């Protein structure tokens, strides 16, 4: 993989808060990670941990009353002579021309529910041609040709006919393929896939993941895979970011995360996967307690009320920062002494 | 549900206004100070007499009028005469009536007790026959609001019955009732009402006409309520707790009574509240056109009938005052209904 | 799609049939019949009707037959375009109604156009800028629109017009054109008089539709397809106008089905207040005079035209919503 070791996207201390009438919800509260060209980053966590808001923050499409209140999102510029030239997406005008070129052009998004992600009253082709024409100088006929080509690429049979159909006429698997074709039709450098297989049945899931892997190699793009399914992460990702209540609690290479998890939350998550090797009739361990209400975040480390290894008087007082715990692996936990 | 409703400020204001109006309905005789039919030819089309509160201390009074005939138009012209002060008393004695139809009484909110014959009180002016508009408005409120309430009750019974059957039984019943509703909704109602109302024999008494008009209005007004009830039935039938009750072996009647009715009664209340204004407007429109209630009955529509042409309005604009309670009460019902609906169903609409 | 069309068409036919029955009931409801009213009318104007003439009339109108036969006879007459004679005018009903029916439809359709043209942008604005000052103003005006019946609005405007401009704001034509034959100048005169009555008629409907549009659009704005459209790099207005507005338009378009009857209803009573030469005042006069052939015919024609209008709006819905168009074609 041709990479000069520099990230294509670097998220630094991202904070996205929501301000509804009732109070403040810190959906993303200091998330940092890097995305490298040609590689796949997995973001995992339970529902409500801020995974999707992170994705929306990168594209600057967080809905009101939410907004980015801090941090930076550095996207490396394309084709420039200076490989270090970056643009901070967090400072762009969310309605401006610049971010609109990046959306779909540089960074594309695939959602969980392909049915509702397509307009119910526009044909798939209509939406693809529109997008291609927004980002390129192709005329209508050429854009349509490219759209058909993309549909063929994602393995949709008879794409020249399917292009004029509506999302509700396709099966779930084909719909998600069409969604991927739509996302990739302007050859983005980064694809953010937000739970791309959750709504599909298991065999279709595998096909879609295969397709994603195949396309990633072909297009040499970076993929950010957001999921709560650790099996998918193990299969697809190079690096993993584990999020809990808007914070990154641990990150590192996929092998390290799966074989040597350091943060108690990551460990608990991994323990709760059913294993084929487990003896029969043993109870599957669950994580004690439940996710706190977003208005009542616990003080200190957000995981401490549910943590089996909680250090009283420490974890409930202050929030731990990330500490290195292995090669390329960090965990935000007081169990690991800050390196001098 | 109650606390959610309380949070809705406009809805609270609306409810208070509605309560006040129904207070007038109950005690119209008390709020009026003249019998609705009492007329005085000498006082035809008298402009309103504004109430003055102070006269070297708290002495509410109105100015008397000196009337004369305009030699050119032959119309009576009145000029207020500040020298003639007519004292107004609260809880004054006036004509006799029965409070709530039971207790004999003769006290009224205001009055000019013990004054000379020509010292009269017309807070909102008089109509062509010299009848006091304020007192007539009080009685009109009674008629118009009870017609609304009665009409909505009939509609409710029809709507819940037919909508419930439609939603719960489904199948052929549902199809027939749905088609009937669709047909009724696609016919312009006013011409239909007019046609039916015009057919009422002119020999009928006020009471008979009153009930006939109520029936005509509600016969066409039940469709919206039936639609709401059916919709709730359909969506509730799919709910897990209903299925659970079914699996547990509850009878259909039991499911309807203990599970379904409580869970949509709040919707019914909201829909009923929102249906009331339409009833009131219908009665007002019919009477306004002269095909609803007929004099000597007094209702908002009957009162507004006098303001029908622009000449009458130009000379005596106060005849338009009955429009104010109509608008206020409809607004109040709408606010209240909106609040109830939001409280009943915070996520839908 | 064919199934949908057939269903709507069948319903329209059924509705028209129901309207004919209702109209006939209205004609038949008053005590006595057409002939007794005719005799009363004649003697009131000092005329005289001979017994033989009465018998002939009774036979001609089939009044000696049972109800359903009378209904069938009447239907046959109607289908041949003969609606009977209007008592007061002693002229065929169709002649008395004349232009008035078309003017009623012109006013009603214009009111619908105004309603839509106002409600759509206001509703979109209110939803996209939820809780902004403009949204509050729209909501407030909307409440007023819901609370003021159209005839009252007409009365109030009439009074204000008289008081402050000393002008009568009623009518559809200037005096010069009222009785004139149709010319381009008369059409122009009509167009100049249309805005006020259509605004009055459309006000309440507009208030309702703004609420509907706002609620629908608020529902749609949070849907994933809007987010993905935005994520494709489209400009904000393009995202909103092309996707959620388009989807919210469907329930909006289907409101025409009850908006048209509502506005036609309103036009009857507003016409009376504003003195518009529509069928409204005529219907009222006919009903008060118990001229039931005229009244029944007006109810019938209004109903039928409304149903036809509603059917046309169903076709419109068919055209804009692929989900209905492709129904059963999976």
C-alpha cells in the first residue's frame, strides 16, 4: 500500500455537543484518531456512544441543536506538492462551497438503512447523476454512463435498467450495493460507512463486506467503519478506536485490541462476544449496569460506575487521558501509570 | 398526560377561556340585564354606552343619550349627554328568572336599579328593534355553545361507534364505512346543510328547529372523529400489549374495554375538542344565512344576521360585536385541543 | 397504478351517485311538491292555474309515481341536461344558473391556487426555520386563520373597506361589465376583482395547509435520505427543495381532496356577504323560496364538479408519487 506514513485525516480532541432546551448533551467529548490512506479504521462502541455523531461531525452535517464546540479535523489536501498541507474541516462554514466539495467528493458516507437513505420519490439514477454532476464537469449523458458503470462495479445485475428504479423496488442487499455505488461515484478518498451491514441479513452482510474490501483495494481509499459488531471489526479493520460516552477509551492495531485489550471497557466488550469455544450452558458475560443518561454523565472516568477494576477515589475524581500501553496502542485508564 | 398539558401555556389559557364561556352558558340570565326579547322602539340602533368607572370616587355610570330624528334621513340620531349620568349598580335587581332553571332569582351582574324609565343601559348598543345587544349576546352564547356541545356529542357517539367497528372488525364493515366517510368528505357541506335545513317545516317550534339543526350538523360532522378512532384502533391492534392480552386469552370485549379504550381516550378528548369549533361555525353560518335557528331564538349566527349588509354595518358597526366571542371561543378551543393532542401523543401529530 | 386509478374512479362515480340521491332528497323534502309550490307562486303573483294544467304538470313531472320512479325520471331529465323550471324566474334552471356555476368554480379554483401558492413557501419556511420569529408570526396568523370563519372575515373586511376607503369591496365585476357579454376586457375586469374574494376564501385553508406542510416537512427533515443528500455535497436549499419538500408534498397534494369541498362550501356564504354573482346567493334565494328544482340542481352541480376536481387532484398525486405509480408493478 503506497503510504508515506502520514494520515489522510486526523481528528484531534473533537467535541460535538447538543444544546436542546433541557440541557447539554456531550455526544462527542474529546475524540482523537487518525485515518491512513488505503487502510480501514474501525470505530466501535455501544449505541449512543457518539460514533455516528463523529462521522457527521467530520462531514459537518450535525443537525441543530448540535454543533462542534472544540477540536480540529485535519484533512490532507489532494495532489498538492506539499504533503503536509491540510485543511481544518472543523473551521469551515458548514454551508460553504468548500465543505460541499469535500462532501461526496473527498469523503463519502454510507448509512445503516439503505431504504431510508434513498429518497422515496427519486430514482436511484436521478440521485447518482445529480451527485456526479455536482462534483464533476460531466454532462448528463456521461454522468449517467458513469452511474451505470458504478452500479455494475458494485455487482448490480442489469445496471442499465436498475438505474431507473426506486429504492423500494430493490432488495435490501441490492439497495446497500446501490448506496455504495452512489457514495463511490465521485471516487472519494475516504469512505465513512456507518453500520453498513446492520440492517442486512447475515449472508448479505458478508457479501457487502467483501464488496467493500474489494472496492477499497481497487480505489485505494481509506475506510472508516463504524459498527457495534466486533466480528466485523476483526474481519475488516487495521486499526480500532473504542468509544464510550463520546470519549475514545482505547485505540490501537486490531490485533492488539483483540488479543491484548487494556481498557476495562474493551475487555468487557470482548468478553460479551459469544464464542464457539466456550463450554455449553455458560452464561454470556454482560457489562454490569447500563449506559448513563446523557444528561447525567458521571464525574471522572465515564466508565467508572460500571468498571470492575474501579479505583475508588481516583476514577470518580478526574478523567484519565490516553496513555501508551503497547506499540501504537493507547488506553485512557488510571490502571496504566502515566509514562514519565 | 396532565402535567404535559399543564406545560402548554396557550392550552391552559384556552381552557380557562372555554370555562368562562360555559360559565356564561350556565348563568346567562345573571350576566344579562334585559330579557332577550324586550324591545324598545324608541331606542332602535342605539350605539354602545361605554362604562365610566369614576365620578369623584368609585361610581360606575354611563351617559344618557338624547335622541332626535334626522330631518333628512328620518333616522334616529343619538348624541351622548355627559350631563345625564346614569348610575350602574352591580348585583342589581332586574327581571325575574330561574337560576340554572331551578332557583328563582332577580339579581343580575349589572343593572340600573331604581332608575327612571328613560334611564336605560345598553352596554353594547341595540339592534333595529331596540333590543339590548349585550343581553342578547349572553343568551346567544348559551344557544350557540350548547348546540356545539350537543352536536359534538352526537358526532362522538356516531364516530366512536362507526370508527370503532370499522377499525376493530375490519373487512367488509371497514370498507363500507370508509367509503361512506370518503363520500361525505368529498361533498361540499354547506349546500347540503342548507338544503336540509331549508326543508324544516316553518311551523316547527324553536326547540324542534334547535334539535333538527343540531342533528343536521352532526350527521355530517362525525366523519373526522370516526377517522381518528379508526386510526387509533388500527395502530393499537398491532401493539404488543394487545397481542399479549389476546394470547393470554382475554375476550374481545375485555380487550376493547380494558386495553384499547383507556389508551385512546385522550386522543378522543383531543379530537372532540378540535371538532367543537367546526360545530359552532356551522351553526353560526347556517343561522347567519337565515336557514338555521330562526328568531325568536337567539344565537351568534342570528345576531350576526343583522350585520349582513354593508349599509347596516356602516351605520351601526356594533352589530358586528357577536363576531368577537365567536373568534375568541374558536381560538380557545383550538389552543385547548392542540394542547390536549400534544399531551396525548407527544411524538405524533 | 391501474388498480389505484380504477379505485379512485369507482369512488368518484359512487360519490356522484350519492350526491344525486341527496339532491333528489332535498328536492323532495319540503312538504307538498313542486306543483303546490308552483300554484302558490302563481297565485301569489295574481296568476291562476287551471285544474287541467295542474294534472298535466303532475303527469309531466311524474308526481303520481312512487319515489324511485320519480328519481329515475329526474335522473333521465338531468342526463339530458334538463333541470326543470325555476319558479321565481319562470325560466329553465340551466338558464337561471348560467354563468354563475362557472364563476363559482373560477373563484373556488383561484382560491385553491392562492392557498397553495401561499401555504407552500410559508410552510417550508416555518419548518426550515423552526422557532424563528417568522415561524412564530406564521403560526400566529395561522391561528387567526383557523379561528375566523371566512364569512366573518368578509364582513370585517367589508366594514373596514367601507369605513376607511369608502368603497364597496364586493362583487366580481365593475358595474360596466356586470351585464355585458364576455369580452377580453370583461375577463380582465374579473381578474382584477378576484384577489380579494379568493384571499378571503383561501385564508382558513392556507392556515391549515401551512400547519400540515410544516408538520410534514419537520417529520421529513430528520430522515436519513436528507442527511445522505447533504453528505453528497448538495447546497442546503437544493437538498431541502429537492428531497424532503418533494416528499412532504404528497400528503400536501392529497389535501386538495377535502380542500375543494371546503372552499366551495365557503364560497356560498362568502358570495352572499360580498355580493359575488356565484351560485351561492341563488341557492339561498331558491331555498328560502322553496324553489327546490333550482336548489337541488345547484347542490347537484356543485357536488359533481367538486368530485371531478377531486378526481383530477388524484391524477396529480399519481403523477408526482412513484410509490403509487409503481404499485403492483414490482
